[in-house]
């Protein structure tokens, strides 16, 4: 019996999405590896350059795009405004600006033009969505260290999204800045409205439909996401910024709901996102990973750890500026190492680079490989530094 490529790819994706968290759980006895790493690696294994069991078909690509939007929506909901205030916030932004400037400088040396900008954006990113569960599980989320990492992660995702919108959008940088200002006004009004208005009726409606076919919470999330993504696309702003803003708006809408309602709604959103669409995005990233180019250029494999080391230097060292004032050298090093964890932005930026012809497949594969290695190494190293006495 013949199975068409789309049906086969969907079947393979479903099995891989199931296998990734199982592998994470089994390996978790020895080492903590985020599920997204397995999703990318499994995608590479079943992709066109290896077993060739699945292909990035049109259906898979569209679902992957929605998964990417939900990934940045959730990043928006995880914004910690408190962590961005005062000295920590200022130093987090200063550190990111230094990282971005140095990263772009290195990028231009490797790939002049917009390819260099993409490399700079990648090197100046921090994987907030990857770090927050690690901090939460370690009981660090509300400690000074956790607050510092939250600020660095927020800036390390928001800053690159702004850079992508301004520098990689469809307009010139000057026009893009003006368009971005217009979007910023719209976003500010939406966030202010969500923050200041009473949503008691909405919360009540959400609670009444929580366990019915109505599922108002999920439908409202998708509506907010669709509206802000549509506005961003219409203005010519990168749709990731629309998704990120939608997450902030939803966070403000739900802030006055009861803790039980917030927890249940969050669980449903995460079920839709992390249980279905986001794994498709990361598996599809593995499918598109240019393994053949690395196999054809063995020296490129040696550059993967070089990228990880560069992340530690370019993103990690400036991030140490945001460490709490009374931090020891070891604690500052832990802050820098943790902040050098980067992958989602790298995946998105390099995908744009390859699609638009700014980067080669080999360059993108090396950057993504370095990002994967940073997710494997940096949180473990930072945790070890935190546990050792000063």
C-alpha cells in the first residue's frame, strides 16, 4: 500500500513527538536534556539527508509556522516586568547591545551583508523558553539569580526579534523603524488596555467553558494571536513580534484571574503548543538541517563547538554585567554561561537567512548545531558552577 508523502510525514512527526519526551525522561536520570534537542536531532535522523522517512511538505511547513508563532507567544507570556526594572534591566539591555555589536562584527567577517547581521542576531540571543523550566525545576525562579536570568532571557529574545523586524524586514531600515514605531504604539495601546481593564466577565466565561466544547480561553488566545500577527504582517513587521506582543497582552488579560484559573488555562495552552505544534516546528527544523553539507565539509563539524564557545564569549561575558551586585566570580560566571544558552532565535534567524539567500546551508547548519550544543552544555555547566562553593 502506497502512503503519500504528507501522510507519511505526519505519521513520522507524531511518533517523533512522542519519542522526544520519553527520551528526555529516560536520559534525565543522568543528564538534563531539553525535549527540543531530541526533536531537532530526531528530525535530522528521519530527514532527507539521513533515513529520508519524512519531508518538509506544505502541510508540515504550515503547521511548523504556527508552532513557531506559539513558541514566541509563550515567550511573551513569560515576560517578567519586575526582573527588567532597575539596575538588572539596565545592565541586561547594555549587555545585549554589546553582544549584538560584537556579534555583528564577527558576522560581517564571516558573511558580509545581511548574512553577517543574521549571525550577529544569533550570537546575541538567549533561549528564555528553554531556561525558565530549568530555573523553575531548580527552585531558582524567584531568587536573585533566577530574576537575573529571566531579565537576560527576556532581553535576549525581545532584542533579536526587534533586530529581525528592523533589519530583515521587507522595508529599508529607516522605513522599518518608522513602521515599527507605529506597531509599537498599537502594541502599547493593546497592552495598556489589557492591563487597566477589568476582565472579570471574561474570566468567568473562561471558567464556565473550561471543561466544555466552548474552550473560550484557547479560542481567545488564537484570536489575539491572529489579530496581532495580521497587524504585524500588514505593516511589514516580522510576525514574530506580533506573536510575542500577543503573549504579553494575554498575560495582562489573565493577571487578575484566580490562580486556579490561570494554572488551568496555562496548562491548556501549553498542551496545544508543546504537545502539538511546537514539536512540529523543531522536528521540521531538523528536517531542514543541511546535514549533507556538513558531511561534504568535515571541517564544518569542528566549527560547531566553536560557535558554542563564541556564544559563551559574545553573549555570556557581557551578560555578566547584570549579575547581582554581591555575586562572587563563580556566580557571575554562572550567569554568563546560562545566558549563552541559545537556540530558538538561532533556528528562526538562520531559516530566514537560508530562505532569503543570505546564508548557505552549511553556515546555517553550523550555527544551529552550535545552538543545540549550547542547550546541552550551558545549563549543566551553570548549574555546576552554582553548586560549587565560592
